[in-house]
C-alpha cells in the first residue's frame, strides 16, 4: 500500500506483504548496528542472525538489537535453511568476494542486498551483476538516499508533473564525513563513497545523463593520500536539463575553531514549479528529518511545506530491504537492481575520469567499456 502525506506525496516505501522471509546479515559495524537492524525491527522484518569478522562484536550487536543468532562464518550462515536473503555490510574491497561466495552456493539464497558502492570499478560491478543473474539471485543495491523522505517526495512531484519540465537540479553538501579506515586503501575517496549518493539521486530524478564535467581537489583535513576529496560535478541531459553537485567534505575550518555552517541543501527548478529541500543526515546521530518546500504556477504565491517524523538515518534502510523483499514476493526486478545500479557505478567512473583527466566525459563511453574478470581477498 502506498503511504501518503496530507499533500498526496508517496514519501514512504512500499513494503512487502510477507515479513517472515529469513534475513542473514554479514557485518556488525555501526551501519548495521544503528541503521539496518533498527529499521528492520521497526518494519517488522525477520533477521535470523548475523556474522562478522570478530565474533565478540557480532555478539554485542546481536544482544543490543535482539538478533537471535550469531554465526561463526559466512558458510555457517549459508548452511542455515532459514536464511533466504543476505544483507551484506562490509567494506567495498571485501564485498565482491562475499557475493561470489554466495553465488557459489546455487539454489540457497534468493536475494542479496549489497552496500553501495557495489564495486569500486565498472568492470567488476558488471561481473557481480552477471554472476547473480546467472545464479537466479535477485540483487538489490543499498542506495539508501533514494529512500530519504524528501528525495522520494520530490520524485512523487516529478512523476505527477507538478513542476513541469526539469530545468536545473542542484545538491549542495557542506558536511564532514568520518572516513572509515578502509577508505585509505581505495582508488577513490569521495566519488564512490560520498558523491555516489548524489549521483544516484540525480539518476533517480532525471534519468541518465549524456555528458559529465567535474573537478576535484584534496580535502585539507584528510591526512592520508587521496585524489578526489572536494568534488564539483555538472551533468548534462538530453532533455536540456542540467544537474550540479557540490560535495564539500572540508566545509571550512570548523573543527579547527571556526563557527560551523554544516548542512545539505537541494533545489529543483522546473518550468512550472520550484522545490527546495534539506537532508537531515549531517545531524546524525540525532534523528533529523529531511524537508521539502515547493511552489507551482498552478497556485501562485503558495508554498507547500509537508513535514514528517521519519529521518534518512535510520528509517530509509527499511526501504532498500523492503524493495528486495517485495521483488522476491512479486517475481519482479528489485527497484534498485544490480543491473540498474551499473549505471550509477558508470556515472561514478565518468565523474572520476572527468575530474582526474580534466576533460568532458560522455556517459556512453563508460557503458561501452568491456568487462574483465576480477579477483580479490576472502572474508569470513
């Protein structure tokens, strides 16, 4: 059932009718502890158990969130007949081999929810999608900003045509991420970890771009070597629409003593209306709901300002798992399927290439790249 706010905007996910599908979770970091498991419990999903590299951490998280079992390994989890869906929440470098190990057990797992980024390169992401499709496993990618409530509310406005033809969309992020230790080891810092949220959101709102322009520079605060810190991106679409993201992970010398101006704001201009929004995530661990305000030429001078109690972190995480469970229930593709998400990975590649090679990159250039097999380390 579609759940609407008083203005008729479908800002909440469509959840499956069956809530008894057994979920096994791989990983026990903060995103599992404070987002996945909290959202799943609120939605009524059934988590059978979890596993992690460190059993003591897994036991602590299981006890805190009421998860009934802790598995010693991924293999032990896959041996449990109750586990039909695997939720993977491990570092990007480790995720591909977890997927490969699940695929190697044909007929066991029906669905996988993978973290974003699905992989740190387009060829490897292609390999993983094809492996899941070949094994008959439905692959959903946890691009959870699509389930931020203001992002979904705007999508509802666009689908209704309230704002007319798209003209310009912008996302301005002024926030200071906590880079996880694994980020030091990857080829990309911001593009595949932070910018990916905004790039995928632009695809959700506007479809696939034709061309990408981008510029990047290192973040002065981040001490380990990296190429892409502060990212500035422009996307050009065949409709004439343009989108731009300013992903500023420096945000001024706030931690060095200056006053703070932290936040994420978005703006969408159409031929018949204007929408303004905020994203509450920078307020984490406080639960800060995102917002949307919009006006159209059909009600001159009137601003609509719907509000809700839900927040991106943790509530949006019920949407991505719910999309996978609904797909298993209906036999359809998941709403953020691995196949669709290949284009988001390709867009990250295009942004990274445009910024580091100082050129305009055609989106099709990345999609046309041939796939190559990848290997990596094992986990669990």
